[in-house]
C-alpha cells in the first residue's frame, strides 16, 4: 500500500485517496494541496451513482413504480405538444442506463441546454437519434430527467430526498447543489460530498444496501445497477444504472466516474471501497483517468491481495 500511495503522490491532479478494506481504513491521504477529507467537494458525474440510489429507494418506497415506468407518466406536462411516438416508450431505466435514444445534452450541446429557460422541456424535446433502450448516449439531461421525476412524483426536492434517504441513515453531509430555473436540483452533476462521505456511500453498495444493521437500499437494486446494459462509445466501459461495470487487476470492479477524476470504486471480492478525487476544473483527460485506473489495478488491488482475502 505504501507503494500505491507513492505512485499516487506522483499524479499532479490527484487531491485525495481513501482505501477501505472490509470497512477499515487502509489509506487516507491528501495530495497537491487538496482540501480536508471531511470537506465536501464537487463529485461531478459521480453524482449519477447517487441519483441512481435515490431512484432505487423511490421505487422501494412506492414513489416511483419501477425501472420500466414511462417517463411521461410523471413529466407529461413538460413533453412536446406533438411528441415523437417513441417518447411514450422512454422509461426511467432508459434514463439511468444512458439509453434514452434522445439527442445528447452533454458534450457540444451542454452549454445550449444549461442556458435554456427550462432544462426538463429542453431535454424531453430533443430529437430521437436512436431507439429507447438502444446504444449508449451519455447525456446529463437524461439524469436530470430522473431528478425531475423524483421531485414531481414525491412533491419534495431531490435534495430533501437525498438528505432523508441517504444523508441521515449514512451519517453523511449533503450540502445544497445547483438547481435548474424551475428549482429542480441538478440531476447527475455538481453534487457536493466529502471524500470520506463518498466512501461511506460506496460502503452502502459494497455491503449490499445494509449499513449498521439497517436496510437502506434494496439488494435487488444494487444487482440491477451493476448489470451491464450499455457500452460507452468512448471508453468501451460497460454501464448499468448510474455505475460503470468492468474488471481491473483481475477483479470485477464497479465505479462511479466524475469529470476530471472524481472516482468511487467498489471491488466486492476484495471487500474494497476506494475513493479518488482530483482537480475538477482541469482540461479534459490528458491520461489522468487511465492513471487512476492503473493506481487501482496495479497498486491498491495487489496490496489488498497481498493482505489476504
């Protein structure tokens, strides 16, 4: 583990590394002037993993009916007047797995979307470029529609739900984060969580949804979220419901991934939960994400293996 930490120290964009093995902290380090490990930081698109958890809890509580629930059953008021017939087939699960089929609001379309007067209407009015359930089209607009569904179906803000359903039972802090012009909390980006609290959230998944003897998240939802449903055209990584699903260092790994290198890794077989946070406003890529994956695969995982299973 000392070798892994030494390798981490050589990564200029890295700000924190936390390694938990069976709930015990093996490593906890700040780098390059990173903030204290209890201070909330922008976890970028790792927010999508948190949003997926909220969707799973909402289904368990009857706020939403299931992954197959049509999006327009909740968001009909913001649908186009004469929608493409495929919009009626779009489901919550399609949004969570990035298989909406709608033109992306990420990448080159992101600026136009977040400066629009109504983010929900803008996302729902995108033309279909694939069928619902088709290829992976990574789009934060899809995640934002999940936040809007949670808000409309429950009559409460996504932040309230996150604090009650995750914050209180996990003992973690969830500060306010940005909202759209209608007051819907940004779904799938810009959530704030400290590295230690993000690790606690990861532990919830590693432990099958039970923390301190209390069921918080259905085990079936974790299994569904970690089932590969789509493949990223950029990284080649498989994607479930808000989680990437892959293999590193010879072990199955499930991970949340935020822009710039805000990473939450869970390695179930080794009982590992690993958090890495990075400079969030750096230029895209430059090999940093690959370096983080290597740090896990060639540093942390071998150290855990050497420590016994």
